[in-house]
C-alpha cells in the first residue's frame, strides 16, 4: 500500500508538474507567437525572395562579378549599356538570372549604403555602385577623382571609428617617409590613403598591390621596400588621382581596381541642393542631416536585433519553449523593435516633408549643375581651362549670399539663377582668351536651353558639324552661287522635321535666297516665304550656316543677346584686384599668356598699389633655375613675400616639382601675405591640380571697339581725368586717343586690309601716349597738335611698325583723332557720322 501510495503520489506530483510546465510553455508559446507573429509575413516574403534569388544566383553573380572586375573605370551610361548587353546574352544562353539584375540589386546592403552616404558618398546610382565595388573588390582601389569627392568620402570613413577602428593616414608619393607610413599602416591595421598619384606607380608598392603575403613563424608577413612587416587584416589601402582622363599601362590596371569617381550630373545636383538649403534654410538642413543620421542608426539597430533573434533561434537546443532567456530576449527585442520601427516611420514622414520643402530650391541646384558641366568641358578647348569642384562650390555660395533677396520663393529662385549664371560668366571670362569668350557665352546659352529641352539634339549636331543622320539627293539649282558644300548641307538639313521642304524652297525661289546670300548682314535678314515665322532663332542659325558660314559668329552673338541678354557678350574688363581678392595663400595666381601679351607691367603696378613692391621676387624660369625658384618660394612662405615665376611653359621638366611644392603648402605654416604668381603660355603638361586650385587670368587686348574703350576708361576716375590744367581739352583728346588705340587694334582682324604686317600694339603704347598728352597740355598754352600727332603716330605706336606703308597709314589715321575739330561738341570720326566724340 505504501509503495502504491508513493507511486500514485509521485504520479500526481508529476502530473501537477506537467500541468504547470504545460501552462508555462503555453504562456511562453503565446509570447513566442506574439513576438514572432509580426515577422511572419515579412519573413515569408523574404523566404520566397531568397528562393528565387538562389535559383537565379548564377546569372546574378556573373553580372556582379563582371561589373566589379571590368566596369569600375567606365562612365554611368557605358556601364548601363554593357550590363544590358550581358543581360541580353544571359537570355540567349537561357541562364537563370533576375530581371534587370545588376551590381546594386544583387550586392547592395541598405544599412551600409546609408552609412556611406553619411560619410559623404553621393546618393546617385553611379556613386553607390562605386562604393559597392570598393567594398567587395579584392584588389585595392585606384580612384579617378578629378573633383576630390572620393578623397573626402574616404577621409570621412577613416574618421568614423565604427567603420575604421584604427584611424586613417593620408600620404603622397612626394612625402619623404611615405613608405614608413605605409609600413605602419600594414603593421597596426590602419587605413592608408595615397593621394594625387600620376600615371605611374612606385615600384615599392608592387608587393602590396599584388598582396604577396607569406607565412613566417605562423604569422602572415609581407615585404614592403626592404622591410618585412607582419600583416594585419584591418589594413586597407586606397589610391586617388586628380587626372580626369589618365592613361594607365595594362600592368598597372591588373594590379588595382580602377574606379571612375568623376562626379555625375545627379550627384552634383544633390550636393548643390544641400548647399543652397544650408544658406537659405539652415535649420531645415540641420534637421534633415540629423534625421538621416538617426534613421541610419535606428535601421542599424533594427538589423542587429533581427540578426540576434535569428541567431538565438538557430542556435537554440532542446525544446525552444523551455529556453526562458530566449523567450524573454525575444519579447524585449520585439518591444524595442516596434519602438524603433515606429520612430523610423515617423522620421521618414518628417524627412519626406523636409524633402518637399527642400525641393522648392531644386531649380537652383539644377542650374548650378548645368553650369558646372559646361565649364568642365572647357578643358577640351584649351588645357589651361580647368576648374575644381571646390572652387565652383565656393562661387555658388558667394552668389547665393550676394543675390537680391526676395520674400517670394519663386522670385528668389529667379534672382538666384540669374545672378549665379552671370557670376559664373564673369569669373570664367577673366581666365579665357578673347577668341574663346563668345564661344563660352554660346555654350552657356545652349547648355541652359538643353537643360530645359528647348534645343533639338539633331539640330545642335547639324549646327556644330554640318551633318545629319540622312540626306536628300537633289540637283543643285544654282551652281553659280550655291557651291557643293552649301547644297549638301541644305539637302541634309531638309531631312530634319522643322526644315522639311527647305531644299525645294531654295530650288524654287533661288533668287529670293540669293538676296540673303548677298546681304551684308544675313544674320539679321528675314528668310524668304514663311521660313522666318516657321523657324525659331536657333533653327535660323542652322540655315545661316548653310548659306553664309562666315556670319555664324555674328548670328551666335545675336542669339546669346536674345536668350540671355547683352551682358553675356560684354566680358568685364581685366581687374587684378578682384582676382587677388579671390585668391588665398594656397591658390597660385596664373597669368595665361598669349602672343604679345606681357602682364609684368600690370603686376608691378598692382604690387606698388598693395605696397608689396619691395617684397616681390621675380624669376624667369629656364634650365637650371629650379633650385633658385624653390629657395625663393621657401623664403617667401616665411617672410610673406610675393613670388612671380615667369614663363613656366619653358621649363616643363620642373612643373612636377612645382606641383609637389603647391601640394605641400599648408595654411598653418604660411605667412598670410604670401602669394605665388605664375605666367605661362597654354601648355598640356601644366599640372592639373595646380590649374584647378589656382586663380587664372588672361590680359589680352579686348575684342571690339566698345570693349577696348571700356577697358581704357575702366581704370580712370575723376581725379585722373582732371590731372592737367586743361581738363576740357584733356578729356576730349583722351577719348580720341583711346578711340585711336581701339581702331589700330581692331584693324588687325582684317589682315592686309588693316596692316600689311600684324603688329602687337598693347596698353603700354596707350599709357605712354596718355602720359605725354597730359605733360604737353600743361607745358603749352595752346594744344600742340603737330607734336602730339608725331609723338603718338611715329614714335609710340610707329616704333612697332616696320612697313613704311603701314607707318604712313597710322599717321593718316592719327590725324582723324588728333585735330582741332575734336574739341567741337558735334565732331564725327567718320563720314557716315556713326562714331562721334563725347560731349
């Protein structure tokens, strides 16, 4: 009985225990179901997606591997076309792959990408792909980074301890101890960024680039230079170059992962939007940035919680319902996860509202992006026309601050766009040669209109090349005045939709079109029939090209005036003070020379004006002058001198040394008055980094009578106009002298009709004549016409003239500007009365 009782009692206790355990398991099961119930739908969908992805893994991995291996160096458009061709080939071979598979869809991690964007990676698709290639590639990346955005991105990542635990070192090949820094990076697991490399790499880097590791005493080692260094897996190596289109030998390409980090239109637009919002709505931009950071942090926490849940579930042993810790962790994680999810959703709603407010200023960022890519293309016109993105951003900020304020946002945007466009024009024009200024104005106009889809691509192609995709074959109706080139272009142009019937019209009414051909100003004449009403001003330029190609520049001038205004065809006069104000101790000032131009006189005058004439050091570069130049710069950086290095183009072999000097300049170690001035003819070998960071200037005679006169009077004031005891006569004669100077300059455009030999008259001739004019007016009671005529025509200007006919011509011209009639109020310089003296 005792035994039976004990057995029954044990059974009863066991049943009670089982009931309690079952009840506890039920409670925990409810908690588990509640904790994971919310994840069912999402995890089921993820499971389905992973199943599909697993089936398509071969094709997707193939495209991603190919993209990482081969596409890093290419532009966005070319990348897309290659990936598309791969996708088509996968279809042909019937290899399983995801529809529109690509690098971003296969390998992107949203949390990681958000972290990269916080560190400064642009958010456009091209830049994100670059980030993925950098993170997934086995070879060390060499980044083509003309705008320096990859440099900033890597440095920001290196400062973030969550990404780079051991900090980052930045070195250049010009550094004396760059190999020592590299060795320490490998030994201690630091990141190393090698900046501003050229088209060749140091041979000492080869073992590192090939990652030639070997085991020694159970430890991984690598040899760098003469040293054997223990390998640390935390080490990362990055290289950047500022060259926009470098050529690397095949043996270099196979050792590194070449990535094109040149900025894209969308990426720049986003950056400029951030800049304009910081200036216009700083509080909103600050809130936006804090939201981006908090969203990234919360999403990272959410990802970590999910990973923790999955890890605990997969590693649970025995009955999962008996794991108290797991159930409690799940419950806690679920509550925290719901809180974070709610906060993320609220933050995303707020961020969306902020984005809507920010997007009101997107037209300004869009215009800025158009303008930057317009000036970036100028390097193909002349190698000296190179401008950095940082310089452009600073210009953008200055324009926002200087533009006219307005309460209405629409008006404010119009003010910003108008002011910034002209601000860019004036700042770029001072570094352009006269022959390129109208070209720049036209490019500016066309790019802006193309941005708003106001110019047809085929019409633009015809205007610049004279070619169309197809052409008509018609007989030339008037070979006596229509040559083969003209007729072939007319037939080609007729194939475009807007010009349908043009060739037939020219053939049917050749006499009416002949009037346009024979007209003195065909660019201003109306086209026959209804063509003037049918075609817009740009299309009329295309017609002008076919009939009178020699008048296209005049037509372009009128077109720019019509679309942007007169101010965009009137470049501002040369202003050395404005250029100096835009410079700093780190940015050289470069005079870009042309034939016959010499800025030395202007430079010396400016140095005297700034009271720096005694602290100015000048050196004409040439063979053997390198050490002197280096010593001069080193001394100037400490004493606050100005250094003028002339004719850099004559010492090409030393320009790399100049680049190293400019790279090593640091604000902390420089005197605030130090400036480096350079003069150079256009030169392909001139270092890009120096050009991009510099303030560039040209000092050519202005183009056109009006521009010449404006340049002559730009530097004058009331005191300078009243320097003599005969101010009335002086002002009259000064205008005549300035007009004469403009005329002798402009006659060079007409070849032998102007001068038998083209002479390089310059401002020095005008300044000397101006000084003599004031001197002789003070010394004589009456105006000494014969003396002034002889000195100006035969001595000052005639001193450059070698042809006796030209000497006689210049004397005759001078007499039209220096004669007693000039003092009369209604004096005319020409028979038609178009040009007359000032009152």
